[in-house]
C-alpha cells in the first residue's frame, strides 16, 4: 500500500469541482481512498477519519490532496489524474469571437441586459458581486452561504431602493419563469406561488403539491434568515408584492423555518391587505407542520389532499435507546425536532430549538435524543452541500448505527436537479447491515431525474421505512421508539 498527502498553498478551488475530482480519482483502479478538498478544519477531520495523518496546514485556503492506493504506480497515476482535472479549464464562455468575456456581473448585465443574476461564490466574496448585480438593475439569487448578517441587510435595503428582489443568501431553491434554480424539482405550472425562508422547506412543500397534482407559478426563496428579528422579512415582503401582482397566482403559500414572533405577526397583518389569498406555513411549537399546511392550502383551492405516499419496511419497535436525526435540510431538521420534542422533551442539535439544547460537537458522540443539520454553514465551509456530497452524513450514519445508545435513526434524502445523481447509493450498503430501525423522509417530485418511486423502493428493500412527508416520517420514528425519553 502507498499513500501521499500534498498541499497547494493559497490555491482556492470550488468545493463542488473538488468533490467531482475526488470521486473521479477514487474510482481509478488501485485507488483505495482519495480526498481533494480545501484544508478547512472540517475536511481535516474527514482526512483523519480516512486514516491519514494531519498535515501542517497554514490556511483553510490551502488545497489538500490525499490519496491512498495499492502501490506506487497506482498512486502516481492517481496524482497525475488529479493534477489534470484541477488544471482543466472550466469552459470557454459564450463571448462573440474577438470579444473578451465579461469579468464582472455588472459588465455582463450591461452587455446583455439586466435580468436575474445567480451568484454562488464563497460567502466572504458574495457581497461585492451581489451589489454589483443590483447596481446593474438585476434581481439576485444569492446561493452563497456564510454571508455576514449585516451584509444581507445592506443588500436587501439596496434592492428595495431599486424595486428589486434579493433571494438569499443561502437561497437553495427557486423556480422563476418555469426554470428551476439551485436545488430544484421537475414541476408543472399551476396556480400556487411559493415564498420560502427555507430551502428544504420549500422543497417539501413543492413535492407535496406535485404529489397532489397541483403546479406552481413561481417559488421565490428569500434566505433562511429573512424572517429573523434582524432581517425582518425584507425579501418576503417584496416577494409577496411580486406574486400578488401576478394574475396567474391564485394562492400564495409562505413557508419558513421558525420565524421571529414580531416578524411573523407583521407579515400576517401585511398578507391580509393583499388581493391574493395567502396561507402561512410558519413552523413553530403551536403551528401546523408543513404537510398540514399544504393540506390547508389544497383545501383553499378546492383540491382534496391525497394519501401521501409511503413505503413501509417490516421494522420491529426499538428496544430502548434514543432518537437520532441526520439531516441534509435544516428546515426538515427543525420540523422533526418540533414534533419530537413535543413527545420526548429535550432534543439537542447544532441548530437547537432552544439555546440550552445546543449540541456542541455535531460530529462527536453524544447521549440522549439529538438531530444534526449537515447543511448548516459551519459544516459546509470548504465542502459541497450534503445534498450534493452526502459523504460526511453517510459516515456519521455508520457511527450512529453502531452506537448502543441509538434506538431509531431518522434521516432525509433529497432528490431533484442539483442534488446528488443517486443519493441512495451510499446509504444502501449501510442500511443493509443496520441492526436498528431507520426512517427516511424522501423529498422528491414524480418526474425528478433520480426516480422517486425507484429510489423509495430501493431504500425500503434495504430495510428503511420511507415517507414523502417529513412530518409523517417523524411520527413513524416516534412510534417505533415508543415515546421513550431515551
């Protein structure tokens, strides 16, 4: 066996591009392990988990290359391939012959005309690019996470001055003009306009509407902090006005992870003044879950709610132990914690419902009931989002299933464009050897490229019970646990 670790000082590369390099190299003959990633603390922990020694890293902007292979020949070939992939050009662009491609968003907008600018750069650089787009007259979809709060507020105030919309930061899902952006699903046109201060919350709602045969006019993500006390619904109010002015929108559904009470009250007052009916899906201790909120919206449209699809495995109740949740989606994690804490009491998390329920080390061992959002900013620095690269979550699932304190595991699998092409593939060998019941929230639309029904059946055949409704999955997990407090 041969292995080598190399560092490229100060060489930044996109996390998704590096994930693809890692996958390609890991699949080469003779290669046993490969990690090509930025040298963030999280990736260094993952490196240790692969059995490599920690290198002397100077900065998180160092590029890390660690490969283990059967022999020196395979190792050298793997490094050669990694170097080739890293050096490959990203694309030649679409500028006319003899004309240099634009180097800024503003230049592109002035050349081609204003429209919607999609920005996905590291959070520390996003503000400049987004402000450039606003000044050029563009609405902005800001996919970037780790954007400082003060910069988000400044961007949304600048957008309001120009009668523009900022979707994000950390806007993972949107549908504009029938085109899905970010993590999107294959959906039909229809009468519902969705506004979401939540990425996977929007995806859950959109997929339930799709299962009911109801399409959408648009889905406008406004960023997970938009309904916080500080941001105060700046983009949500702008989005409400946009959809209210759209004659094709017959009903607006406003979705959010738990909002600030004052902001939620102000939005309720504002929605009452609109000409288009608005239904609220604002998660909270005394609020309906997202599935119930969709059922209320369907009722308002005169559409009966269907029996939400589920694929049940033969699972005996847990023989004691605690509930453990491993989520790619923060809002799905929030919803599960709200339902579980009502039955079990304290459920700790890296995105806790209460400050004193904080889980200090989301990747370490912990007792009692807990749930982790692997899409949280702290776990995505220098890494692709877990819906793109579920490696970190899948490795944690192995550890959780081996933990004698675990009773039932609850997790999500998210399909659609932008997500992993087969997110179930890495789970199946883990589930096949699981000694504990596993329950899956499968978030997908009927025409998504990963095949909703086929994915559900594969997961069920591996021993998991699968639900299209995250709320139904959580209740099933609680039933298997028997209401125990762990």
